[in-house]
């Protein structure tokens, strides 16, 4: 085994070596990417143009939609390229950059989901003080300062740590993008303790915002149960049900992927799990928020009327 710390490029194995299968996958993932981008951009536009949605809840939703567009754009375009091209390589620097931005957007989304949970907690548990608690300054601090700083620190730390390790032998990454665990398989020697360190770090990064979300929803559910009318309970819960579904999808797969040592999974299962949180969740977010949220549906309807019937 050769020790090559300055490996020039990697090869992304992707899903299949069969051209017909790759063509089908290309069409499917291209459709998913287009719908993901259009759906999330539509959410951003509707929130921007409708004054009724200029509230903290939709400020965070707009940021979430922007993150989803960036998140999928880190991995899907390269995956589409390797599906239809014979050149499946990615440069050493390109791989490091892809991993950095993937981690940055993923961790930023973790903390943004926690901020959204705190917003729902403030709205339901402290309705009279809600506007004072969640003013514009606090929203920007939670979305930008808190979420983005945490994302940057984790992405820089993990990417620097992994890409300063010595790589040996094969340069083939058995994945469709430069994710942590498949890249670690190319590192010299036994990586068991390295995986443990990364799993512990991932557990801390994931569990901190997850615990904040959990505590927020315990308080929310406790407050909702104290509401006497069934209609009031339903109305209160409906404002946070979409967020709860998104949190379950995102954190469910992320915890399986990063807290549990992935070497215990087969490469095929690894790829499927990666698809769930990197491809499936971003396309579902606009669907979940638009179909389960009356205010968003009304805003979409009004925006559509302005576009197609401007004089009415």
C-alpha cells in the first residue's frame, strides 16, 4: 500500500456501472433536483411578496428553504454528472470543498430547526410576549449568528481533520459524493478510533439542537394539553406539525448515519440513507409546509392570482 498524502483526485463510484441504469437514475434525480429547487424558491418568493408572512415563523422557513437549495446543490449536480459521464473523478480540493459545504449546510440546518422549535415554543407558551421575545434582531441572531457560526466551526474542524490524514492505495470512493465515512475508508491504517471520534463529535453536534427541540416540544405539548377547547388545541398544534415532521425526517436519518459507526452498514445501505437526508428531505420540505399550512396555501393562491390575473 502506498502512502500518498497528496492524492490528486478521487473517483466517485456512484450507484451503478450499467449505462441504462445510470440514464434512468439521471432522469429521476434531475427531476428531483429541479422540483426541489423550484419548490423551495417558490416558498422563498411567496414569503417575500406576501406581507402576511413577514413573521418570525416564516422568516425561519425562508432561511430553511434557502438552505435546502444550497444543500442539494452541493451533491446533486456532481452526482448527475457522474451518472452520464465516463469521467467520474473529483479533485482532492474539490472533494474537500464538497465535504465542507455539505457539513456546513447540514449543521446549519440542525441549529436552524432548533431555532424554529424555540420560535414555536415562544408563540404557544408565551403568546403575550411573543413579539417582544422574537423580534427581528433575535431572529437574525438565531438564524445567522447561531446557526451559521456552528455550521462553520463544525465544517472547518471535520474537513481539516479528515483531509490532513494520510491516504493509501485506492482512490475510489464508494459513494455518490465525498461523505465522511466513505472517504475515511481510503485513510491509511485502522480508522476505528477515528470513526469513534467523529461519531462522538457528530453525536454532540446533533444532540445539542435535538435536545433543545425536544425540550421545546415537551413544553409545547404540555401547554396545548391545558387548552380546554378541541379546536384551540388543534389550531395550536397545526402551527408546529409541519416543523415536527421535517425534524423527524432530518434527525431520524442523520442520527442513524453519524452517531452509529457506519462501517457496520453495507455501502448500498449507506447510499440509501444518504439519499434520504440529502435528496428526499429537501424535496419534501416545500410539500409539507405548503400542504399542511393554510397561510402558505393562501399566499400561494394569492400570488398565483397576481401572476395569472394581474388586473383582478
